[in-house]
C-alpha cells in the first residue's frame, strides 16, 4: 500500500491536531482500508475522543483495519516535520487520478471543453469539511438569549477613517489592494502588516517578487523615517542621529512578529501549508495574510496558460483560504495599462487584470491613486485610497499622507515623516 498514505495516517495518529487542519478527506486516499480508517478517525474526533492507539484498542472491528500490528506500523511511518509535503503529495496524487477519470469520461461522452474545465475546477476547490447538522447549529446558539454577544472586531488598518468605513480587516474576508506600478501598493501593504503585528496579530507576508532583504529595508525606512536612497549604504549615508535611532527601530519592528516568505511562484496550497505551520508555532496569535501580488501566484497547470481561468481559480482559492483559517487575506493586484489612456486616471473595477472573478470573490476592493505621480508639478502629495467595493459597508475615498521617500503612511511614526 502507498507509503505516502501510511505516512499521512501515521502523522494523524501521532499528532491528532493535524486532523482538524488537514485539507485531505478520506476520499482523497486510494486504499479502501485507509479511507475507512480516516473516516473512523473523523468520527472519533466528532465524539470528543482521542485518536491514538489506546482508543483504537476499544474498537470492536479493529481487525478490519489490520489490527494493532498494522496501526503500530502506520505510527512508525509518521514524520510530522514533513506532514505538509505529505499532504501536498497526497492531494496531487488524488488530483492526477481524478484528472484521468474526468478525461476518460469526457472522451467517452464527448464533453465540451467548458464542462471539462468546470469539473477540473471542482477538484481544485476541494476542502475537508463543510458539514453542520441542524443539531450542532442549534447547540451553538442555545444560550444566545442569555449570553453577551462577542461581535467580531476587525484588525485595525492604522487609518481611522478606513477602519470606520470597512470595520478593519475581518476574518474570512479577502481585500484586494490594486494600483498601477509605483502607486505605493507595497508600502501600503507593509503599513497594514506592521500595524496588525503591533495590534497582536501574526502578519504573514508572501512576497512573490521582492526579496525578503528588500522588504526588511523598506520596513526599516518607513518605520524609522529614513530616506530609502540612504538604505543602500546606511554606514556611509545615515546621520549619527539616525544611527542612534537604528536599534530602537529594529526593536519596534521585532515586536510585530512579522513573517516573510519570499519564494517566487508559490501556490495558494503552499501558502496554506506555511500559514498552518505558523499558526501552530504561534498558537495565541491570529494570522493575517498579505500577498504581493495576485498574478504572480502560481496557478494550476490544468488551465494551460489561460489567464482568465487561472485568476478565477486563484481568486476562489484565496477566499477559501480566508474562510478555512478564519483570517483576513490582503492581496495586491496590478492594474492594466488602459487606465493610462484616460483623462481621469483614477482606477475603476475594469482596470483590474481579469477583473470578473476578483470583483466577485473579494469582500473589499481598495484602489490606490496619487495625483503627484501623473502631475509632477502638483502640490497634492496625498495618497487616495478609493474603496470601490465594500461588501459590508459604504464605499468612498479616503486621503492619507504618504511619503514616497520613506514609504511611511499616515498614522505611523508621523513625527518621522520627513525625508531626512
């Protein structure tokens, strides 16, 4: 039987918390014995029982799973450190089997290509558990008339007017921050990330284009009020006053617990695995995910280079990730060049590349616009944050202070907003 499946099940027996986290369902396994064993694990977990060898000894049909000798063998295969890789490999093996099945059915029944793509898309959107019985649902609200209701409080953006408009970043929601190059998207993202870290959340930054070293340099510049040009050679270019401040800025940033992943071409599945790993490393902190940027996320090869289908898949996967982890996901997006041809260059929804699915799946769409970028003589050096979509609140425009020399945004180290 598959060594991968044995390793996976061994991990679940050794560390039962993984059963709650995994995206693998029993039907993703190939062996019927393994499918049934995982179903039994899920059932035991629902009943509030442990998933360990001691509990398994109480099962009346233990021999149908191979008895204690086989379960002990599974445990010997466990490798918790490689669980994410095992899970990913299992999912890929299942997808390959399903892909072959779909293509066989398509050939036999002469399916149209749209139907084939739709069926493949269902595979990609698979998730472990979305079932709630009415009994479970009613138990959860049984005490509601006598209990204080804990309303979800969003993660602050560090910008009061934006918080009032959006309620902050909410768990389960996707926010798209879109703009043309050099509008300040990365600076805005890093501002949000720092603020959320200082507020006690766990910011995870997936930088698919900019290396971690440059992200760190930008964080230092915006937090310390250092001109970014000086960051290329701090020893020679920083003043003595700035050098004295350096360690304090490092101390402040260290308190954010910000985590940077700068691998190129990451998939949403890989981001999920890394997010889950960090959630177990920081069990007392809720994650908030930042991605720079949308079209650099690696899409599934099923779509054969079709950009619209790829963005549709990624957009849905980001929403699923936000819901599964109950965390905010903030993703940057590039705008297409059509905005440059208009007299009024403020962005519109149609300017987002492959905008249809993004517009549908995002809970908030935030466009960035700077008048000074287009008109070098303009005295307006503000950054406009245009809330173009807000599923749970109003839309509108907010102006914030933005220092393009340091990358600092209003509400954060304003005393350092000069470009010294």
